[in-house]
């Protein structure tokens, strides 16, 4: 493992613990925890998901679904870090599925994308049990999770891209809309990347990375007019805010409907993935905006 990945795991873990200290799952949310979704339990530590539903809605009532893909630079994070965020989305009238996926460098790409497809298949297979409305499925991802939601949506809408891999996703599943939150949309070429990004990508692919490797995780390469309507957002203190115009340009070029939001605060800069901080009023506003965007597509 590179020093960069070690640093990310240490720093992000401390930051997330401080952010969420003292929080609890709201009483109006029911959480189904630690559900295995993988193939014959081959990766029981990683392939786990949680389902969140409003507690006052009968379990047999189908709800629109939000699939949550966590960030963490491909090397950090799991569903536990996003439990309060996921619960807050469920409070807005959705069934929410939040999952852990295999991380680098222990598992190299495309393990994370394969896990995303396994979650898709699990959702289809368990729609009746957990009240999933398969006609209204949405997805959110931030930072590296933004890359993953982007290429997962490409996998579902671009056969040429899906054919690069030896796993499949159910044809009964489609995203009706997705959200890129402070997303890593375009992965820089080897020549352009700094040493930290280069070593992180080496960890992701398990070798000295090449531009051909990076091409397969550059979402914009695989977006077509079949891509789902997208919500794009960033904020003043987001170190990936320059990705926002790149995303918008690709959406326009491919005639994909999208909404773009850039968030500010009178109290100072809003940082990377600020929307996961349940104490921030700007996070509430952002999450309300995304929920309303999804509801407008139903």
C-alpha cells in the first residue's frame, strides 16, 4: 500500500469520526443492517449492505429507491461511514440501499464495479421483500464514489463499456436519475497526475498505472444520450470543484438532461462532501435539492 493510501485512511477516518460524533439513527427510520449481497459469501467482510426505510410506512409499500455509493479515494470507507446520511435520505420518503465494496489495494479494479453490479442484482432479487419500486431507482455517489456511480450508470447504458468486463447486471434495473456529489469525474492522465494521485491509481490497479488503465474509469468517455438525468454539485471549498464544468460539458455534448448546483455559505467555505455533515444547514439544503430532483423524475 502506498503512503498516500495510508494517509487517506488515517485522515479520513479521524475526520468522519469527528463529523458524526454523538449522532444516532433517527427514531423514524428502520434500518436493516449487515445484509450479504455477494456471490456465495466469498467476501463477507466487504460485500455487505444496509437498507433504510421510513418506519411509519408499511414494509409492503413500494418506495422509490436511492442507492448510495460511498467515497474515500477507492481505498477508504464503508457503509457505516454513510449511515446517518443514508438515514436522512430515507426521511425524505425513499428506501435507501447503502453498501460497502471491496477497496484497493487489497482488491484492485474492477472489483468495486463488480460489487456495484452485484448490489444491482440483489436489489432486483429482493424488491418485494424490502419494498423497492424498480421503476424508480436513483443513485448518489461522492468523490471516488462519484466516479463509481458514473461508470456504473455507463455500464447499464453503454453496451460497449459493459462488454469490457466479465460480469453482468440485471436488465430489470435502471437508474432513473443519478447525482454526482463533489465527484471525481475525470481521472488525469499519468503525465498530468501528481505523485499522490499517481500512487493512488497504482494502488487502484495494483500495478504501475498507464493511461490505458485510467481510460476505463473516466466516466465521460462512456456517456451517451441513453445516460440517466444527472444532478451535478460542488461547493466553494471542494478541491474537486473544477470537475463541475467538465461534467456539464459532457452532459451537454451527449444531450443528457442535468441540473447543476454550486453551494456557498455565509459562514465560510463548504468543504469536500459537505453534504454528509448532518449538522450543516447547507447539507440539508443540498440533500433536499437532490431528493426533489429525483422526485421530479417519478
